[in-house]
C-alpha cells in the first residue's frame, strides 16, 4: 500500500457520508510555516480588526505570543490567482497548559480531563469569497481536530457570527449571554463548543446548510500538512492534561509551527 500523503488525513475522512463531488476553491488553505507568514497574518488582523476595534491595533500589529507557542497551528487562506491572504485562523490546545479562554470565561471545570482545541483569531477580508474562505478554514480546523483526537473544539464569537455556530449546532456555554472578552477589545462574546465525535451526526440530523460543503464535497485546495499537525497537535496522555512544570518546559522545546 502506498504511503498516505502528508496533505491528506492519514486516518480517513471524519464524516459518515461519502463525498458526492470534488470542488476547486478560488483559494487554498494551508498552515503557516515561517516568519513571513506570521507577518502577513498580523497585517491581516490589523486590516480587519482595526476597522471595527481600532484600540486593538497596537496589540496585534505584530505576531502575538500565542502565535509562537509550540502547540499552536496557524491556518491561512490564500488566493490562488494573486496569492493575497484572504483569511486566517489560530488553533491552540490545552494538552500542555490551560487555555486563556478558561480563565476569561471561568471554564476550568468544564474543560477538566478534556482535550480541547480553541479556534481563535478567525478573520477574513471583506470580499465576496470571504464567507467561503471562513467556512473552508472551519472545515480544515474540524478535520485537524478529528485527526488529533481532540474531544472538544471551542470558539468565541459576537453577533452576527454567533448565529453561524448556533446553526452548526455548537453548544452555547453561556446560555445566550455574552461577556466582555479582553483579546477583542473587551467586546461582548459568547462561547461555543462542539464535541468532535458528535459533530457529523449533529450536522446531518439538523440538516445543517453547511453540511454539503463540509462532508459531501472534496476540496483538494485544503492542503493541510498533517506531518506538521502531528508535531504541534499530538494527543497527550489522558492522565496528563495538566502536566507538571517540568513537562511544560519539555513541551516548549517541541518543534515550532515553522519547523522544517
């Protein structure tokens, strides 16, 4: 048997239905690998967040500390025609240290003994194709979570993006409430969680309008390097979600997102 491609999930597709078609996208989705990619992502954040929350610009004009964590993946959606960066997102897991979102929203007990991935800084340019780019980034993150045996994916959102996650049957951890979220100018945000093993069934049972894009269509332009995923998103031992300080130091020596 031929070896599986690093650009395809080695353990198959995390959907119960077979694909019905293949669709080319006007952009490709890939993982960031070097400082140039980091700089482009920071510039995109300034251009997008800066329009709505100008006070954030000084804090996001350069790559954030979370971007350089060894357990971070940065995703990019680039135009195939021009190479322009259309969207980006960041994934961090709690395998080596708690997520900041746990403190910001008092979710420590909710995430205890769960391998959780946070999707953050999801941003796209204001173009016609931006909605599709955002959905492609979500699809890539879901498939990464499934491959990495993540228990739950969590994301914060404010109106109107919160309706997208509710339509996708995410659990609303704040039960309709919103709380100020420091990383986004203290604007009110909700917190939405998806148990990864339940995602496919939830989408099918609710006739989720995004399901054909997510499950029934192959997208060869979502080019995720799963060798790099396994460097950064290794599934920790179930008993060591909160490792000792020495273990955290060991994690800090793991390959960075831009490892060769």
